[in-house]
C-alpha cells in the first residue's frame, strides 16, 4: 500500500473525537461515524443527549446510542488495514503452516521454513532461488487464443484497451501502441488512487468551509441577540413584545440559514460515504494482488470518479449575507421607533461593478482591475461570465478577493471555456495554511518569469489558494489554460 493510499485510508478509519482508529464504529442517522465509547461519553457529559460533533443539528438520546448501527464498511476497512497479512497463503507441501518462501526455480511453489529446508537441503534443489512469499510474482493469465503455445497476457493494447499475448501483439495488434500489463496496472492504480484522493480532498475542503460558516452564523446570531437584549433593558415594559419578535426573527434566520448549510453538508456527507465504499473496494482489489481484478474494476472506478466530480461541481459554493439590526440606536430617542426594528439582510450594492457590467467597452474584455471584490461581487462576476459567452478576456490586476470569491471565479471559468484570465497581484484572504511542496517549487523556480504556465495539472482548491496568495502578489501573468481544476478552486 502506497504512502498516499495509507494516508487516504487513515483519514477514513480515524475517529474525529479521540483521533484514534475506530473502536466499535457506530453510525449516526446523519451518517457520521464515531467510536461507541466516545459518543457514550459525550452524551453523559451533555445531560444524556448526544449532539453530533460535526454540528449538523443531529441529536439523539443517550439511551438510544446502543441501538445505533455498526458501520460495517469502516469496520471491514479497519480490519483489512490493521491485518495486511491476513491472506498469506498456506504451504503447498504441508498445507498447514503459513508459507514464508517462494521457490522461483523449478518448484514454483510456496513453502513454510520447515518444508523448504526439508526439500532444498540436498541435490540440485539446494541451488533453487528462494524469495519471500510476499515477493511471489503475480500470476499472469494465459491467452485464450494461443493457450497451447503457453502465451501469457503480458501486454496491454492502448488502442483496443485489452490484454494480449506476444503472438497477438505481433499479428492481430500489429502497429498498435502497447505497454506491459504490469506497467499499465501500476499507472491505473496510481490514477485511481489520485482520483479518490482528489474526491476526498474536495469533500474535506468543503466540509471545513461549511463548519466555518456554521460558526459564523452562530457567532453572528449570538452577537445580534446580545445587542437586542442590551438595548431594550432600560425600557423593558415598553419593548417586551418587540423584544420577543426580534429574538424570534433572529433565531428563525439562524434556523433557516443553518438548515440551508446543513442540507448542503448532508449532500457532502453522502459523497463521503460513497467515497469510503470506493476506497474499500480499491483497497481490496489492490490487496488481492490480482491485476485482472483491478483491470475489471477500471471502468467502475473511472465512472465513479467522473460522476462524483460532476456532482461536486454542481454543488455551488454557498454565499450568505450578514444580517444586522440597523435601527437599534433609535431606542435612545424615540420609543415609537421600537416598532420599526426588525432583522433584515445587510443592504449591499456595488455601483461601480454594476456599471462595469453594463458598459463592457468592447463586449469581449471584462476589466475588474483595482477593485476590492466581496463574495457577493464575485458571485455576480461569476454569473456574468457564465451567461455572457461573448466575453473572452477577464482582467484581475491589483484586486483583493476572498477564498470563497476565488471558488466562484473557478466555477465560472470551468463553464466559460473560451475565457482567457489575465491575473496579476491578487491578494486572497485569508492566506492558505495548506502546503504543496511540488507546487511551491514550481512557483519558486518561476518567481522572476513574466509568464507562468500550469499545463495538465490537477490543481485542488488548496493549490489554487497557494497560487493566488503567493504567486499573484508579484507582477506575473498566470496562464490557467489546460489545467484540471478540482471543484472549489
């Protein structure tokens, strides 16, 4: 198992509460999984009620925790991960002990140490080549058309997408481009692994963003509630009724916004569960060491990754407008103004941006240079780029945008494929905490270049934050064509 795949599996089999491998993984109705003992302790500490640690609004009585289903997928993956040698073959001679050696000479059998010593002590057998059973060569199937000629299917025809023997390669597939099956299987495994990692990266990244938004909603709600109760404390008799109305409005807004975000989060959770299942399938196929099984699983894995990429692309980044209480100060002077106080969306209008959109000079270039663009601004820009196919150039020079704004822009660029972004000295806030050594090296090596090209790279959300935060702050034009963005770039 590769290092990347190990990290991928570790993420799935680690409890978010204790940060250890799951012990009796139990799945909540919201599809989140935690150790049985961890959630029992959380319920005990919270007066007998378990609230999902992922803050998705799910609550369950402590007495019902024992009835929660076991997450069998995670359990099986955990067992496979912790017992990688569970499929060690038995000795071909005694058929009792686990095999430790493989005879790579005439025998072509697995042996335990005792049987190996018994057979290979004397005569010509003592010169047989001994390998660890883990290094036993893969069994390559034989060609059905040339089975009598002992032809193995050791080549992969890239034109026909099928296995072939040497005979088939020389005649039936003459002049076709081909590689060794072992090389193709290796690249296929790496491609599938990278695809699964990409899906997990995007799901995790969006989940983190949603968690931050939930915190913002809670903090904003608490702040507004405090303002309400503080302002009307001195004239309680007059504003008791209005206080109740205001608090209900704030709480209803929180509830409505939370529901919207939680619905979005549940969509991501569904993809997370599908991802876990795919990882289990992939680990099982890789663990089996049978190239045929991985070849058979090629199309399902590709279909899943392609379908999931499409689903995640359709899940547009959430944008929310802060709510405030604009008329609270009126309580100091006029009691009658109390009735006017209500919770409403923060009014916002970027007149300059609106004029730019209405008066695009040559109808092909969208110049947004020197503007500080909010998330709402970038959402407006993204919509314009998506619907106005006549736009072919987008200029962003000396701009300040947020990471959510960058996500809106990336989605729009995937829709308007004719667009040529010209980006220079962009400040993205907040700065990324993620690192990519390979990408950083590319940036460092091109720090004095006029143009920096990222051809045929899978740039994740976090990668694009690095590009925006580090490279775009110097006078360089970034060519983003031919790059394969991952969802929220």
